[in-house]
C-alpha cells in the first residue's frame, strides 16, 4: 500500500491511502476515537474511484503516535479474533 503524506505537524497528520476506500479508513477512524486525546478522526473520499484521505488530529500528544497506537490495538484485536476463531472452527 502506498501512503502519501499530505500534512504532518505534531498535532495533525493527514495522509492519502492509495487504493484504499471505506473499509480500512473506517476501521482506523473508529479505533482512533478510543484515544482520549483525539480531537479529529475521519476520512474523506471525494469520488468512488478516488483514494481515501485520513485525517488525525490530537488535542495533546503526537498525532502519528496516536495512529500507530490505534494500528497496534487493531492488530491485537485481529490476533485475538483469529485465535478464537481457529479454536471455535475445530
């Protein structure tokens, strides 16, 4: 996946996710809202064939760190689900 940085400041991080649409961005945006320091978490999709643009803004703290932390939480949830599903599907 290609990621194009549009804006990169301490409290605001905006990236274009090439080839990605609602699925990934919705997941990231929703997980980011679990962080108490998030002020803005959302994405835009100008056209159905366009790339999604994800925006993360923090009230305090580093916006990129907040995104990385959200990705790590998602990875943990996915691993737990995978393990439980494999056990249930036996």
